[in-house]
C-alpha cells in the first residue's frame, strides 16, 4: 500500500523539545546555519513547546507580536531574539570559528 505525502502529518519539532538541554542543542544547531528566518522559526518551535502565552508574558511581548516575530519567514530584531531567549531561560554565546 502506497503512502500519500498529502496524508502525512506535518512535522512539529516542539513535541521533541521537552528539556532545556534539547532546546539549547536545537537552537545551537540552527544558529550554525546562519539563517535569520530559520532562527525565528526555531525560537517559535521552542516557544510553542513551552507555551506561547507564558513566553509572551515573560518577554514583555503580546502573543500576536510573538507569533509574528517567530513565524518561519520572519526577520526579527536582535532585541526580540534576546528577549525571547531570556524568557525561555536560554543564553546565546559566541565561540571562535
């Protein structure tokens, strides 16, 4: 029996982001891709895993602004990324290339 792609469920990474270690590893691998839109989407995945309402409240953003800033094609400002990371309990660090 053949599987139709249209019948497959969408993959949702937020289901697998249940620990801070998993979130940090996921975000680190995304940052290495050097793609701002992908970073926004990854932060959105992590925020959904934690709960958008909770992250919006902790970051000082509205839920609507958070969804807009973290959609896959967004290019959020660094200030927004920093606020979301702080609300998630994550810290961005830099290492020599």
